[in-house]
C-alpha cells in the first residue's frame, strides 16, 4: 500500500511538471511573437519614409511622362500609386498652378534681343524664376565658350561679367566696350538636369552719319541752303543733334535770322538745317554732330553768279546733273511748241 501511494505521488508530480513546462513554453512562445511584432512595428515607425509625397514625386512640368516612368519601374505598386497620381494629374485645379510649382524657368518677357552701340556697355538680360539651388551660366554660341557661371567669369576676356539683381531674379551678361565682332547668339542656361537654355541675339552696330552733298556744296547768293544730315544704324534716335558753322555752334536766334533746324527722329533720324537768303558770310565748314554717332562735315560755298557743276539748285537739283539737263530740255521743248 505504501509503495502504491509513493508511485501515485510520483505520477502526480510528473504530470504537474509536464503541465508546468507546457505553460511556460506557450507563454514564452506568445511573448516572443508579441515582442517580434512590437519590435517590427517600432522599426517601421522609427525608420524614415523613403517614398516622397505625391506632389514631389510628380513635378508639374513632367506631368504624365513622369507618371508613366513610375508605372513602369514600380509595377508591384501599380494599382495604388497609379490611382493616386491619376487623381493628382486629373485635378482640374492643378492646371492653374502658381509659378512656385513650376521649378526653375525663364521669364521671357524680360529676355530679349539687344542692339548695342560700338564702345557703349551692353547688357543681355536673363530673368530666372524659382531658381532654388541652381545656377545660371552664359555661353557664347560662336565658339561654344563658357563666359560666366553664377557671378564668376570663366573667360580671359574681362569685358564680360555677370551681374545679378536678386530683387528681380535677373542674371545679366555685361559686355564692356563691345565691338562688331561681338555680334552673335548668346545663351542663358539653368543648371537643371538636363540643362535648359534661352538664346538671345546681340547686334553691335556703329551708327553712320552722312550729310547729303558732301564734301562740297555750292549755292547762289540769296538762295536757301538746305543741309540734310542722316543718322543710320542707331539702336535709338540720338537725343540731340548739334550743328556748327566754322567750329561755332549755330545760334538759331541770332540777329541774322532765317536760320532754323528741323529734326525727324526714328529708325533713321534726319536733321535739316535751313539757311534762308544765303550770304557770302554763310560760306564755310558745317558739321552735324549726333549725340550717339560720329560727326559728318560739309563745305558750303556761297557764290555770286558762278555756276560750278556741284552747285545746289532749288535745294535738290544740281547744274551738270543729267536729270537737271533733261528737265531743262523738257521745259524748253514744251515752251517751243506753244
């Protein structure tokens, strides 16, 4: 009997140990699974998000092209990401995006072709909006020469310099003492990937001043002298045109009277110096001096009855000219038939 009770006690102890071991194993297993899930959740929440937001992932200037790229490269996310992008791209309000959404771009209204005078500083202007961390460069097309990057000059020709106005987003190329050889195409570039550029044409011209009838003009005493000065190839009309007689500026209010000037400004500027009732004292050197061009000179001779071949008649025709001879012959012929 005692042996039987001992055996029964051993069995109870064995069953208790088995049961206890099973509970501990189950609790340890449960704890391990819960701990694993908790640690996995913590890792996901603490790790940075690698997928950028939709608006940054699809720049407005790439549009559907960029969307197609993601559909091809991320096929396993096709359904979710395509639907999100389609909602963004098809949103009608996004068709009227503000310039802040466009990224770096040119304001073409402030970037135009330029005509400059020889020797007078010229500026090619480039206005870039939303430049961000990008840089602006200037390239000369004639020899594909990099001139400036940002505010730094990359050419040995120190006449070229970049000028930046942060208030207007302008990046100008300054060219000091321009010459005719500087005429050509210049490109303003933004350092995007790939770079984008806008080309402008610089025309460097030298205005030409001429006086009709140079170098000598002959006028009869008492006739009206009409000196015509023409200024061509000027990007803008000269602000003033001075006339001088024998190195003295002409006084249009002098007691002599009958002296006046008429100036017509435009792409071609013309100045007329009119001297009525010409006298011998009106002979001499006359110079037309535009404010933005070289002067031109003519020698005027007031004659008493002489008729040299270069004499002005009526302000237009000259004795000795074939047209003048033909007009005289025609008048004589018509009068002879009466």
